[in-house]
């Protein structure tokens, strides 16, 4: 059994995921990383020393098998973060059925897959599960119907799972970012007019970074914070709760 904390980061190659992996590996944790892009995953593994696994996070069976592999390799699992996600900005009437189902699968189904597999694996010694919601699930923002529905589902999942597994010492929380400057949001932040409009929606006057969100993820994974569960931590420059002056 590993003497170091054992963590699994799914969606590890994005801005938040890769920064989270770097922080955990630097702390001495045993880290397994998973994503769909094998080349990017392998590069991150080479940089950090993490163990890579290619996986489709929306495949419930594949996520279950991955969790089993981690437990078999290390003897336990202390923390899992599911940072797989997507962004779809369209009104409902222009969203195709395929786009809607893909948005739900990438965001909500992947989160459910992680809870389903990881919570039983942690029941003996407890642990932490961190999911990724969004400020868009907590306030009404135009043209976010599909992604808001998926991310709002994660909020409900967090609270129910926290209640279900809390007696076994398993904590379930989520981060809820505002707009983060990342590859996934390049079409938004790459347009200066749109980026400026987005900055003005955040009372702190800037967009988020992968480091901003990764700091919150590692905080929620940390066993020093083991009296926190069922929480949605806004990492959003104030977007989800406060407004700038008109």
C-alpha cells in the first residue's frame, strides 16, 4: 500500500486539470491521470511523473474499471477529481439533440460515473470527491441552456452523494468556476470584445485561470479540510453571487 496520498484526476489535460496534477505531484502524492487525448496525457505524465490512462469519462464502465485499477495498484484511493467538461453556448432552440446529449454525457454522466465508482472504493478509509459545476448553473445567463442543465445536475449530485456517503467518511464537493481563460474557451476569450464583456460580468474585473480553480480543487481534496462536504465552491470572480454596478 502506498504511503503517499493516492489521487485520480480525470479530465487531467485541461487548464485546471493539468495545474491540479502539477500541484499534487509536487506535494508528493501518487497521481493517476486520465483523459481522452493520449499524446497530451503522455506529455503531462512525462513532465510530472503521474501515471496516465486513456479513458472516455462519459463511459461509466470504463471509469469504474479505472478506479479498480488505481485501488489495485496502490491499495487505496484518497481523492478523485472529475474535471472533464465542455462548453456549449447556444439557446435551446438552436441546440441539436446530439449537442445536448454530448453536453450531458461529457459533464453530468462523467460526474455520476466518478461518484458511482469512487465512493464505494473509499468507504473503508474515507476520501474526497471533487466535481466541476459552473457559475452558469446558479444564475441565469442567456444561451447556456444545455451546459447550465448539465452543471446544475452536478450540484444536485454533489448534495445527494454527500448525504449518502458521509457516514463512511467520503466527502463530495464541487467547484463552480466563472469564465476561465483556457483552450476550451478560446473562441470566447480570443474575441476581445466578448472577453471584455465577460470581464465586466465578474466583479473582480478579470477572467479566471486554471491556477485559480486548481487551488480550490486541491483545497477540497486535502484531508486537512475534512469537515467540508456537500458544498459548491464558487471560484468565479464573484459572478455567481454579486453584481457590478450597471
